[in-house]
């Protein structure tokens, strides 16, 4: 009988575990290894960060759910990978370190027949000097604890503004190669609306700072959207929104140092500048976790599994930007050297950036990294789970389930303000995620009609509905699998 080990209990790890357990008999073992005790619905962190939701509303404990669903659970973090076993253990295994309880600090081998790496990214705050959540007046909404702290900082500033203090608020990316601009975009719009709600909007200067070359790039090289009966470029749409809300912007900025109330950055012109603030929320760089891998002779084989993130069935051949294509992107998320190892979601190494790489005049790379969050994480996790399920049931390798970000669409509902009657949402769908310039040469690599944008109250209601739907799905309640990824 097979043993499938999943590292990580975020969107991709949890989705994979849920589908594996539902479709495989109890003769097969499904085990989740995660240092986190709670599942969190990350897209709603921005509402925690403005005080409109409590963190308890976006999370639940993993262990009781996994016990109920017959999913093994080990609260530990992966340390090293041993895909060939070693002299004392023939089966492949991962060495893990317990993070709680009597075993805290102890290492243990967790063997597997199939391994799914769903560890996601390391939040690499240390890549930017001084960028520490909750210090130097800078915050994050990457986790629910970060979002709680962000609301504490913002709430305190709002109280100061009510007493007559003028304030500067800075929101965006905190590194020259950050990704997840979408989360920062949602947060700045929500913060701006909350300032109105508290009657202090006229006391604040709100500024967007980003490594994007243009607004609306989002690490995806921008989009040409169907917008009602018109077409609109994503940068035009975001400019319209920012201008309507009197939000300033700084683009092509690689933030490299944070001091108390001061963000230092380099721009594409090679200029070194700084921006003062009283409150900042800056998304850090994402990186791999620095895992090491060893063969059965204890020789280092890290380069067979990782290049920062995990190597999968992508084309990693170095090539000029003009020669990159959608064919470079993975379809099965299987490691080419060890066929029983997979990496969906953010855990896989992208073959190249989606946005055109740009360097400052000093040679600094200031380019958004490719996004792989949200819907793509869930879809790729299900692809991996279904292929493992088919392989186990058929008794031979089966990789019939495929899905490249070059032929995969994604929907994003970006909250633009919370409120049952006053809320707003920016609804954007993109197809494909990685632009296919050969197939859609006249529409910036995307198919119009499947790539569109809308703004309004309906978007807020839809995002709020999805919040509850995906919490329901994550808790594996009756017929949860009918809710799409």
C-alpha cells in the first residue's frame, strides 16, 4: 500500500491532501507534515489587516480535521531530502524537525512512496535590510499574525490622525524582485477606504511603491482586458482607480533598506531615493527554503531537486527573453530526476519571469517574480493529486492530468474596500496566466472575453462569498469537492 507525504498545509498542500484522502482507500496512507498548527485562508488576510475581520474567522486548527478525515499529521518542518534513502533506510525519506511538544527540536525520518512538496515560499524579509514585520513602522499581511499586527499599527495611526496628525502611508513591494503585488494592491485600496470610514482621509497621503514597470503589471506583464464594451490595458484600469482615490505611485522601485519611517530604494534610472512614511505595508521577496538533498551515499544532490524552489518538468534552459514561450512552463509538476516527487503551487521553480526583465542603469534587476498563488496553487495541487491517484490505482505511472500556466486561466477578485453596501471589488480573469504571444499576438498574449475586468459592489460580495465557500471547502464539509479550485 502506498504512503503519500505532503510537506506544507497551505493551499496547495491542503488541497492535495484532501483530494488524495477522498479518492484513495484507507489502505493507503496520507500524511501532512507542516510546522503550522492552523490552516489560514490567506486571501482574507487583507481584511484582518484593516480590522474588518478577526484572524479567528480566517483560520481553523488542522489536527482535529485531519484526525477526523484519517489524514496523518506531523507538526514539524522539513530539513533535508533523501530521495534514495541511505545506508540504514532503503526507502526514500524526508528528515523533519519537530517544532512543538516533547519532541521539539528532535529530528525524525518520514518515509514515503510519493512526496508532494507544498512548502510554498520562504518570506524572505531579511533580503531587505530593516524590513521586519512590526518594526520600523513597517508591516506585512502575509500571515494572519502579521495582519493582526498591521491592524494594530494602522489603528494607532488612525487615532493620531483623529487628533490632528498628518500622515504618510506607503504600501507596495519591499524588494526589487518581490511578487504578490495583488495582495498589496488590495490592501492599499482597503486602507484608503478605511481612512474615509474613520473620517481621516484628508489627513493622509497614500502612496503605492512597486517594482513593476507599469501599474497593473502584477508580475504577469500586464493584460489587455475586456472592460464592458471596451478594451482597456490593465495599467490604464489601475491608473483610473488610483487617480479616482488620489493615490500616488512610484514605479520601477527596488526597495533595499528600511529605517524607522524611511524606505530607501533604487529606481530603473539608477537613482537612489527614499520615501518617508508613518505606516508602511511592504511585501517581501519570496524565496525557496534552502533545503538540502542527499543521495544514498550522503553525497549532496541538491541541484537535482532545487534551484531555489523545486525543479519540475519545465524548460530551464537559459535563453533571451524574446525566446521564452509558454512551452517552457511545467504541466505535471513532477521532478525529472525522481519521478515520485512533485511540487505544485509556489513550491516549483518557474523557468523564467513572466514580466519582461528590467535592470537599473546600475545593473540591479528590478523585475516582479512570477505569481503562482491562489487559484493556480489549488489547480496544480489537484493535478498532482489526481496523477498520483491514477498511478496508484493503475499500478503504473500515469500523468494524464496536465495543466500549464501557459494554458491555464485564473480569476482574481481583488477587494477594493470592505462594506456590505459601500464595499467594492476589482474582478479580473486572465487567460492564459503566462501570455501566449504566438496564439494571441494582437491582444498582448491573452484571449479577450476570457481576460476581462469589472469594478463594483458585486465584486466585494463575490469575494466575501468566496471567503466562506473556500473555508467550507478547506474544512472538507459535505460535497466540498464540488467547489472548484
